[in-house]
C-alpha cells in the first residue's frame, strides 16, 4: 500500500448582497407558476438527497440512525449563506457534534454528503468517503482556532494529526466525525482507509 496526498476542501462562508429593481408588476398567475416550479425543484432535490443518504448509510453508522428533533440544524444556520443555495437538505440532518456543533447533511445532488459547522460547509462525494474512509476539511476564523473536521466511514476510527511542531496527535473519530481544533495550523492529516494509507497535507496559515 502506498501513501497518497489528497486535495483538501476549505469551506468559507461569504455573504453576498444583491440589488434588484422591479420595473414591472408580475401577474399573480405568473407568480403561481414560478412558485410551482420552485416547489417541484425542491421535491426533486429532496428525493435525490434521500437516495444519496441511503447509498452512504451502509458505510456510516451515524446515517443509519433515524432523524429526530435533536438533529435539527439551528435556524440561523439554515438561513445563512452556507445553506441558502439549497446545496444540502437540512431536513435530513444528523447531529454528530455537540460540545462543538456539527451535522451531517445529504447533498441535494444525491451524490455528496455535507459536514456542517457554524463556520464551514464541506460536501465531499459519497464515493470518496466509501473508497478512502475519510473526507477531512480545514476551516478557521481570524481569532478562533483552526478546525479540522470531516466525515469518516465505519472503517476509520482514529486519525493522526501532524501538529505544527512536528509532533503527532492520535485523534479518535466519534459518531463518524473527525473534529480537531488547535490554535496553530496542523501540517497534515493521516489515516488508513479501506484502500490503504492516506496523507492530506494542509496549507500554512500566516501567523498561525
């Protein structure tokens, strides 16, 4: 087995403002047709998300547990820039992080699974999780810690974090969630998946 270097995803929440000048009055029937088309798209996306969740559930125990009220994503996150474009189905969420909030949400494309935190959203392909066992991402804010989070299949229960000083921390995976925070940016994430060992080299952060 050989070690591979995998690309990482950095999810950053950005809020964009748009101005729209309305110069005509829409007919009520036209608005009704638009609302119907939007509802139809939402229904199709929901069906795809259900199918994607079912595809990955055999490999991820946290997804095999039925959704309950305790899994509900905070309302302010649902309406935030992270989820406002409908990339993931918040109605199918599974809460997997509690002290540090984190959720798994199936993607609306039916092919991805998203890891949501209050500051980031990472949506790797289901196939990546199935094949490699882990899909980590790195996020940070100006004054908060650097956070390494990601979804792991049942095949990965522990991950190694190569820290800034070169030391290695063995980090357990809980509820199929990798969640590690540090004031200093780690150098790499290492794990062994179903297809062998992996190393994901992390970017340096100026001043961290």
